[in-house]
């Protein structure tokens, strides 16, 4: 009998979180992500893990950060309006170098927008939403099996790099019920290394590109964690030399390892003369479109970004050596297209297919754009 | 070194507060309370938000966390749920507790989560230069009420009593022994506890209102301090400007939140899991 | 020293007039690097032992001085009132003398 079962995308996220060892969820209900909270409210207590519904998204992320510092692997899930509320605490988590995973199921925006329809309009906000210079990792699966694997990868990356990771979904893939074979426990790779003993209280002291040697609270060391700019002990300071050093340390912690963090999938790219750049639900339609176009003889391929930030600049520039046409397909008024423009040389022709009215692109619509662009 | 100095992080001294600021007095009272109870510094966490009171965790030699404005209680909720056996102390000022953080305050009280809150009420937003706060007395001049404050102030302790917080007390920075005792009792309380410490900001509030010296401002606080019993005997019209001190509410009957989660929710869920597993086996 | 600080000293001296020498000797330790000269200890002393004095070495140009140690009754009100850990009465010493 087949091991494939039907699950909703949100439930796949929840199951992947459980498999990754997540043991604390604090959240606030919001369409279209509430199923994640509901599923974990049932499953976590069965395993002795912690679940709490807080009074708003701000307090949800606050509780997550407190729990992460106390040794838990934490998750929260929200959508546009809640994600906007979480920005201040997201900055605190980056500043204090705390692992946590935030799921943002994108819906029509801005503001209350269209809660029950998809969009891909938080791409730039995921990178720049919180104030100040901050590194961030943003992942975005498209297919059901990717929802599982990217959720586990989100936890692994956040633990490995001591930084929040944002896992984007959209209303379509989160709410769709699809068949998936969940991987066996032994096949799931969970990042295990964690600092439990430190040499001294210099918890942020390290070389460029390294992780901070910081323990969690209650390990026997009276550590100080502060949202103010701080020295290697974590004590507040406004000294310019220290501030400069800390900024570089935090940024390079991620960008030094971006090759390891960046992940993407390619379809029909070997002999492609045109490339579609897409992600999430749009990538799914684009894949079908590419297959249709290929049958009609058009040499088009699909570059599906799984890591949105850091942006796969090097990979794209490699492909731009041979491919001279790129079509960005996204459900917004133009966000990632600016990144594609930024990294592509002048001799590459750029086109876009954009829409932000809550209706995903059909494969035929993308095929029409491909045909127009190939003229 | 006196026993209470064990809880002080001298490496971060001197404190940034103005000469005579009540924050330092509260810092000492808390350290003395920790010391009286013989607590292990590694089992304590002190969390604060933004403001002059928000700088306090830096000076405790325990686990310490300096968070965003008004949200210290939310971080404390996460810590307490994750490590229910630890001592979680939150220090708040006017804005943290009663303005931006007001919502989290009533939810923490409602949940009766075992967080010990010290609310330092000095009637102003001191750190940012002396703007009006929800705890500024009426008619006072501040940076944002140059013609006098027309907004009535909150009474934090009474608000907490109405929110059914299970331990509510008020003391002032003049009555240092009683302040320490009341903090000690709040640390021992099983559930959410609030100690409102009336403090002096003579530099940013007192100076605009004829009390620029800490001795004068603390004397002004003393003139408005009455015990709970004296307050009961006052006529309603005389009560308006008085601060009744002492333990104002103590309820030991309610369950504490994390206790309830571990003693009720987790066993109930495990029972349900067993039943589901049995049902699955029967189907096969 | 401004007018109000002088008043604090005058009040302390007035208080002292009504008191006598203490029966027991108490050790008053000042940590000058932390003293900000706020005067709370001077005001809280029930026997007027302490006074404020102008002091260029001090951070704010003013600090506490032990003017009449023989009046100290060891009540520790000053130690409890000091926000800056700048005054200790009969400070306990560890084995290594700290």
C-alpha cells in the first residue's frame, strides 16, 4: 500500500516542525495560518511540549524569544498583518543572535487586504521589514515535499547560524490538501550542535564569519542579553569601534556562508534560451507552463528559488552567461524583479509577469507571456 | 562583601541613573530580597523593557534580558513556560507597564503566570527627557504637558486588583525595609505578583514641579503615603492623592499557569493520545 | 553646594544636636567612586552622622562625608537608602578580605 497520505500544507509545516524537534509554539490566530497553531495545540501537549496562544503577534514573538533563550526550539506562524507587528521583535532576535523560525503565509495585502486569497507581496518585507542593518535567511517552498524539507531546513539553519529564519508560504500551498510521503525519522537530518559550556562571559566574542559562543539562560552563567548595541559581554555600549565590529560580525555570520544557505531547483535549463525566475505557487504554474512551451518547441527553462534571501546572485549570473532572456513571474506589483534586474548584465533582456489581485497565474497565462517574450 | 552583593554585577557599574534616583534603591531592595531567600543567582532571570527602569537588569548578577518597550512580560511568559521552575522577575516603568505594555499586564494577571513584576512608578517618562506618562499626577508640568496635565492617572495597584491579580502590593522608596519585605513575599507567591514601587524622578519631573532635589521629592512621596488601614479610614474626597501601601491583595487559591499546563493539559493530551493509538490498533 | 543641599546639611546638624554619642563603634565605609552626592543618606540618618561636602574628585562635584562617626548607631538606613552602593555600615569581609 502506498505510504502517500493527503495533508494540508499548513499541517505539513506543523508535522515537519515536530519532526525537527520544535518544542515551543507561541502564536496568534490569523487566516490563512491558523491551522498550524491548531494542529500544534493538539499535538505538542501529547509530547509534553509547550503551546500557548498569546494576546497578539507582538507577544507571540516575545514569548518565542524568551523560550528560545531558555533552551527551546521555537516556532511561530502568522500572515501579513501579524508579520508587520512582529518586525520589532524580529530585529531584537537578529541583534541578540537568537535561533527561531517564523512562518509567514502570504495573503492579499496591504493592510487587511484579502485574507482568503494568496499573494507573494511580502518578499521585500521579509528582507527589510525590521529597522536597521540586519542579516536574514528567508526560505520559500512550492511543492508539498518541499514544504516539509524546507521547514526542517529552516530550523537547522536558524540553529546553525544563530539567526531568525523566515519561512514564507502563500495561501494556496498552505491551504491546499496534497498527497505526500512523509520522510522516515531516520531520513530527517537535524542540526544538533549546541553550545552548553562557555569559557568566559564574552558570549559574543569571535572572528568574522563565526558563530557567537553563547549559552542559553540557566546554564550556570549569569549572561546578559540586550537589544541595545553591546560589547562582547553583551553589556550595552555606544563605542563606535565596538559597534562597527558587531555590525560586521552579525552580517558576515550569514553572508560568509551564503553558498551553503542558498538553494534552488532548475527544470529544463540545459539548453534553455529563456529562463523563468519564480518561487512558491507561481513556480508551480510556471513549471507546467514550461512543459507546455517545450512541447511547442520553445527552449525555455525554470529557475525556482527555494532560498529567497540571501539572493542567489552568483547562480543567476552563471546562467546569464548563456541565457539572455529572463521572465520574472510573481504575484505582486514587482518586488523580486528588482533583484533580478540588479544582478543581470545589460545584454540580458528582462520581462515580468505580475499580478496582485489574489488570483494565481494559470499555466496558460504564463505560456502566453513566454510566447510574447520569445518573439 | 555583604551577602546581597552576590546578586550585583559590579563590572557594569557605575549606574547611569541620576544622583538620588529611586531606581537604585529598588535595585538594592530586590538584591536584598534575593539574598534573604538564599536564591541561587543562576536560577533567577531579570527581564526589563525600555526606560530608566529598563537598564536595571544590566546590574544584576543573574541571567538578565533587556527587551523592547512594553513587552518584557511576553518574554517572561515564554521563559516561565519553558522553565517553570525558575524565578522570573520583570521590572517595568510607567510606559512599559501602563502605556504600551498595558495589554500584556492584564493578560499576565488573567493567566496568573508565575512572573514577579516590580512596577517602578515615578510618574514620568524619565529616560526620554520627562514627558507625561499615564501615571503622572494631574496638573503636573512635563515636557509634553507644558500647560499642565489634564489626564487623570492610572492607579496600577488598584487596576491589578480589578484584573484579579493574585498578589498586589505597593510600597515607596522611602520605606526601604518594608519594600524589601513586600518584594520578598511577592517572590514567594505562587502566581502572578505585582509590587508597585513609588519612586522619585526629581530631575525630569520634580524639577518642573518645584521638587528638584531627591530629598524634597521623596519627602513629598512620604507626605502622600498612608498605610492600608489609614486609607480605609479616610473620607472618599481625601483619598484622591494618597498612596495606600502594604499588601493590598493576596489570593493563594488560584492555580499558577505553567502548573496548570503541566498538571492538566499535558496529562489530558497524553490520555487522548493513548485512546487514539488504541482506536488505531482496533481498526487494524 | 546649592541652597537645598545646604538645607540638608543644616537639618542633619539640627538632628545631631538632640542625639548623643553612640554606645557601640560602627565602621562606616564610603565607596567614593560610586557616590553621586545625592544626599539621601545624609537625610535618612537618624543621628546626623553624615554631611554633604563639595569635592572636586567626585563625579558631580559633591559627595558624602562621615562628619561625626561617633554618633553612628549602626541602623544601616543610609546603606538601604543609597541608590549607588556607595556606603556600607559594618561591611562584611570575605575570607580573602573583599
